[in-house]
C-alpha cells in the first residue's frame, strides 16, 4: 500500500522508499553476519516496557511508568500514542541507545482480529483495528502502532508477534451451547507459544512434531492444548476455565444470572465483579497468591481450601484439554508467575501426572518472546505473515 495511517499520520510514497531502504539495510546486515539490534515494546495500562536486544542478548530493559496525571489528559488509550512514543525515544536517548543502530522494532499485539500464530509485519489494517479496538480496548493495542511509528522514522521493519487474538481453534471448539454466544480465542498466546517452543527444544523435538498442554498461570489462567504447535482450543481467562487470583473463571450460569439481577448490576459493574473482584479476591480479599500460600502454610484452613480449589480447577481443565488431543500428550507445561509455587504445581502434578510428564517453566519473558519471534523472521527461519492471516484463510 502506498499510504499507511498511524496515530494520525499518513505514510507517503517517500516513506515507502524509506522503508524499502531499511529492508535493504537489514538484508545487508544479515549478509554481513552482523547481529540484529531489536527494540521490543510492551504497553500496559500504566507503564510501557521496553527492551533492546542484540540478537538474543539483552542490552537494556526498562519500564517507563505513567502516572494518573500523565494519562488524565487523554480521553482514549489510543490518544496516548504520541506521548508514549516520545517517552520511549527520550528514554532510549537518555540510556545512550542510538536509534540508528536498530534493525527492527516489535510491539506486543492487542485485541485484534483472530489470526494464526506467528510474526506479522505491521500494516495499515492492523493499526486501524487497534485504533477501533476490534475485540476490545486495551493498552496493548498501542503496541503495533508504536513499533510502526518508531520504525517508520528509521526506515526499518516493524513487527507484532503472537497477539492475544491468536485463533487456531478447531471447528467444534467454537461452539458454546448457544448460537449467539460463540467461544472466542483470547489467550496468553505470546507466553504460551514461547514456552511451548522451549519445551519442544528441551524434549529434543520440533514443535510441529508433538502435542502439548500448556497452562499459563498468572493473574488470569489459560489452559491450552497444542496439536503440533497449533492452539486448537483454550479457555478465555476472562470468562471461563479455572478461577484465578482476581478472575471468576467459569461460574454457574444460572447463579450468575441471579447474582447480577439480585444486585442490580449494570454491564460494567458485572464485568468488574467477575474480573478484578473475583477469584482469590472474592474469597480471601487479596489477589496475592504468595500471601494466600503463607496463610495456608500457617494453618489458615479457609486459605488452604481456596488455594487448593484453584489448583483443582486448573488440573480439571488440563484433564479436559487432554481429551481434545485424544489423550496423545507428550508433556504438560506449567508456566507463568504461579508456576513458581511448589504448592500449586504439586497439587496440579498429583492430579495430572498420569496423563503425561509435567514440566514447569516459571514466570514469563514477554520481551524476549517478542524478540525471538522477530529474529526468526530476520534470520530467515520463519516467514513474516501478512495481517490478518486466519485459519479460514489457510483453508482456502
């Protein structure tokens, strides 16, 4: 396309030539065997995380905090584009990073159109979908446009890797039980895919040779079966599956209807009751798993019961997802912040170890996952996808 809008700007023919020059510069670097310097950007509600990597070696990681006062002048998240872009470039300058040394920029993806997993070149439609909030408004929708805006100024490529809207569901997984309420694929795709690749490497296999069940255990919990690398089903952490530190998961439908009407809740209040005020918060008035674990260890029976119930629901979801793979599971992977808990992982392992060996990969490194996805394209081991590439597109 000859014109690309981003944050209110239009990309001109001259800019297109600049981008081509950047692609040529990147190709020359590859041919010369030099390392690629990549800027990764991960926007959150009150901060923007940035990282600089030389190939797989971290050079800089920083979190730029945004106060309520900073953000109060913006009516919409999208309006923060120029502000956040300026903060990123100023911070990099203060840290002594020469922007001209960059080979590419990658931004975390947001709530975009359903797409298959992989690394995507940022394009006009992606930016437009982020601006409009195709599947909802979220600060992460700024990731691609921030990457594009900085890359555009430098004439280098901009990418997005495995956004939350990755959708590789098989047809039966899309039906919920009511034709007007389809099941959506909105999951922790970036960490799930990255951890699955690590697990495949550790198993001495290619990801497309094995079946895995990956449970991302964080503020939200996603349990996802991967058939030869494809996320063929998953629970939406906001509306189904296990409860988590602050989300309700799949609560009984009739009880939920009664709760909403009995308490006279509007749409937004009902959402807050299920996302933010539920899970551990609802039972124990805290979203700190560490605190709950300490209470359980010191004899708080209620804390112990609630904490074990969360592990019980995670294990039950893993068991359900094993049926999606007809029981053919090479490994069960536990990742995310809660995977560091021996108590939680021990309870889960005891219930699912008969299905497949259980491996733990505590924490998540979203910045490195963004960089690795970009490197696979820059080094030619993976081809960049054109947004939006969907399951339906691949079947045509």
